[in-house]
């Protein structure tokens, strides 16, 4: 017989869903971070790949926001109520990341020289949009570093559980 937890849901069902949610969040976040590292390295990727990766990162950004939508809503309510300084800083940082990524994506599309012309649209571009794109990248790199640092415990423990532990089991645990 399955017992109900404090919220009235079946504890077994909640236990099964949590690892799946953590796994999904982890892999979307890891993909987001990997794409981010690639897209900011234009000399390595070249402009064509940079622009297409930028479009891909826009899709991953939307996925990331949708997956964390419940956190955003609850954090907004907590910031308006009494909460810790760290929670307020984290929320403000997330707003900054959202604005930064939105600025990078929109300005990147407006200065596109390859991807959008490929699909038949040539944006007008302009020096302001290039400046906004490059300056937003600087801010976002700094905020991503802080975001990773603030969430390092979750990143490390989830990486151990989802990546390294399964690899050790496959290898038989021998060193």
C-alpha cells in the first residue's frame, strides 16, 4: 500500500518523478551551458556556426525558462515577502540574466550576416545593435559565472549522480 505524503500525493509517485525532473533539468542546463561556451567563442566556431548556435541557444533559453517557471513564480513571491539576502540577490541576478540573454538574442538577430539572410531576411543591423550585443555578452558571462558558483552544490551533486556514478557502474567500479 502506498502512503500519502504531507501534500496528499502518493510518496512513491513523487519519488519517481523527482529524479526524472532533476535529470531533465540537468541535461537542459548542461546543454545550455555547453552551447553558451561554444557560442561565445566566435574565433573557434566562425560566424556562420556562431549565428546558428545563437538561434539554438534561443530555443534552449525558452526551454530553460519554461522548465524553471515554477521557481520564477515562487521566487517572485518570496522576494516580495521577507526572504534572505541571498534569495534576493539570486532573483535579481536571474532577472539580469534574462534581460542579458534577451538583449544578446534580439541584437544578434538584428545584426545577423548569415543565418537570417540564409532564410531570406536581411536585417538592417547597425552599430547600436552590435554594441548592445557585445556589451550584453560581457555582462552575461559575469552573471553566468556567479550563477554557476551560487548553484555549484546542485551542479556537483547532480553531475556525480547522473554522470559519474553511472559511469563507475558501467566500468565495474575498478580504478
